[in-house]
C-alpha cells in the first residue's frame, strides 16, 4: 500500500524548517557593530616657571580584529610624534625645551568602528580552527607589580577550582569568573580601589573594573593559564552623544584549542542577567587604547612603569607631573545595529 504523498514530504519539510532555523540562529549571532567619533583632550597646566623640559605622552588607539580607527586628527600647538611601544601600543609624544607658556592643550579626534567580540569556539559544536596566538604569550603568564602570583594567590585560585570541580583550563577559567562575579561587588567607595591591586581586591571584595580583572588575571596566571589586560573607554549602550567620565578595562584568557576568551567580570557583576554573556564576549560599546600593565612608554619615561596607560602622562624635568586635565567625548555616526540583542 502506497503511503500518502504528504507522508513522504514530512522529512523534507522537517529538514527545510531545520535549515531555516539554523540560518536564523546564524543571523542572530552576527557580531554587532558600532561606529562613532571620539574626542580625547589633554591639557597640561600650571607648568612651573623655569622648567627646562616638559614631556607629554598620550595613548592612541590601535586597529585590531575588533576595531578599526580612521580619520585621526590631532590638534597640537607643538610638534608631536606617534610611536609604537611594547605590546603594539601606540603613543603620541611631545617634548618641549625651555617652554615659556604655563599651559597647552592637545586634542585627538578619530572615528572608530567597534565590533562585538564573541568567542564562537566556546560552542560545543564549533570546530577548533586557527588559534589567535600572541607573540607576547610568555608575558601573560608573568606577574604584574600589583598582581603577584605568589603562594597565597595560587592557594586561593586552587581553592576556587577545587570547589567547582574544574579540571580543564576552560572549566577553571569559567570557575574563576563565576567566583568573582558572585563574590566581588562593584563599589568605588572608600580608598584603595582602582589600582588593580589583587590583595586589596581579594580582601575588600569590592572595587572597579581594574580590581575585578586583577583577581581574574592573577588567578588564571597562578594556574598556568595566560591572561591579558586591556583598557579603553566605555560608551553608553544608548546611541547618541555625550561626555565620558572615565575608563573601562577588561580581560582575556587563553585556552588551547579555543584561543582567547573575552571576559568582562565587572560588567558581569553589575548585570546579573548578562553574566553568561560576559564570559566569552565583549560588547561593541567600548574602544580599546592599550594592552598590558607596568608599561614602559616610547620614548621611555624617566619615572616608573605605568600601572596602566589610558590617561595622559606628563613629566617636567624628568619627574612625574600631575597637573594635567583630561576630557573625553563621543558621538555616534550610524544608527544602532538591527541584529537581535544578546543576553
């Protein structure tokens, strides 16, 4: 007895619907993009009379797989140069001798296209292909001045992964992230926060993004997992224009067979509904300026390596000079992406 024609079509219809659903999901996973104009203004003021040498360093954003910098314009009353320093960081430098005026301002403007960074290889069915290695990989296993990886840090990191029953590097990194977002509060009250001091952050269990990622990076490195630090500026999720009050930083951990896994622990702590998202993703609402900590500039500064580099840094006669104002602003250049929102 012949089966009805519609019965023969059922497998075909099922496969067609499945394929359609697959492409819908792929479309929803398309990385979001944001295009904006950014202005970075630095003013060196109250330069002492008789100062013989004044130097100013300003971090300059760089291109990467996840951002493209174009149309850079620099307004400066003096000649400047842009150099490349360690880890590919770019730095604008001005050097003045026997300067007469007591202040000057430098303004950097550029357009940026920032792409959402999602590590798709975290999906179980995603085949591992090219891994994004880093020529400075050995550095991302070493301590920073405020992020040692001594016996106590190793002990605390081990306790976290033991409690989670984590065995693979991916399981360990995920356990560290979950531990931090569940036990550290985003809180900028009091003193000590903002330096990225792992012992302060572990003791106080509060701080800003620098403190959150000091714990994440320190614990990863203590377990032999490379982790790196990046810093830039956040943009409000709502498109428009406005001032930006301060920096934002984030991290990545390297997992063999997967590559760099983006992590934003402070955003995960502030947004419980998006904690899963911020393990494995950096949203498009940011612009990256520099990578790494304990930074030596180019030309080399006379002072100590910088804890991190995002604000303008100045020296007068070879000594750090703190009388420097800054102002940051953005303006979106395109309508927000129509892609489905990620959670």
